[in-house]
């Protein structure tokens, strides 16, 4: 019984940690919305792709690649000022938020 309680409590705890991460990501995403759109559906005029619903692991790897220059082209250059000061935790939060966004297309 006691073990069950501990299991239950840790489940609630990890769910709330995840919810905080998504919330944190939502706040940070306000910096990304001018190009990727408020609901993450992208803007062709900015050549900025849809992000909503994309796997967090992929979003994470691409933000890192753009930040450290492994993925560099004229388009990613525009994004650089917005990602160069993001911490690993910020990137984790943004990735969790992006994956949680519904695709509206
Ligand atoms: C100034 C416009 C601009 C801003 C602001 C911007 N981006 Fe981008 N982003 C782009 C463009 C343009 C691309 C496409 C790069 C390419 O063509 O290789 C891109 C690509 C990406 C990709 C790769 C998508 C894929 O499918 O490979 C991710 C992830 C991403 N942006 C996340 C973000 C996040 C998170 C933020 C906010 C911190 C952000 N971007 C802010 C313009 C922007």
C-alpha cells in the first residue's frame, strides 16, 4: 500500500515537472512566433517551417545544430540571434512545448 502511494506521488510529481517544462517553453516561444507563427504553423514569407507537433528530440537537435553552427545557411542565420543565448534547459522547454502544440493544417 505504501509503495503504491509512493508510486502515485512520483507519477503526479513527474507529470507536474513536465507541465512546468511545457509552460516554460510556451513563454520562451513568444520570441519564435514572429517567424514560426503564434501557433507554430510557420510562415512561408519568412521561410520558417511549421514546428507544431514535431518530435521534441528533433526540435532539440535542430536548435542545437543551428545554435552551434552545424546547420548554417542564409535562413538559419536569421534565427541565430534568437537562439544563441538559450540554455540547454531553455531548449528542452521549447522542444517540449513545440511537440505539445497541435497541428492546425
Ligand atoms: C527571424 C526568424 C526566425 C526566428 C525568430 C526563429 N526562427 Fe526558427 N527558423 C527560421 C527559419 C528561416 C528556419 C529554416 C532554416 C532552414 O531553411 O534551414 C528555421 C528553422 C527552425 C527549426 C528547424 C525546423 C526543421 O524542421 O528542421 C527549428 C526547430 C526552429 N527554427 C526553432 C525555432 C525556435 C525554438 C525559435 C525561438 C527561440 C525560432 N526558431 C526562432 C526562422 C526563425
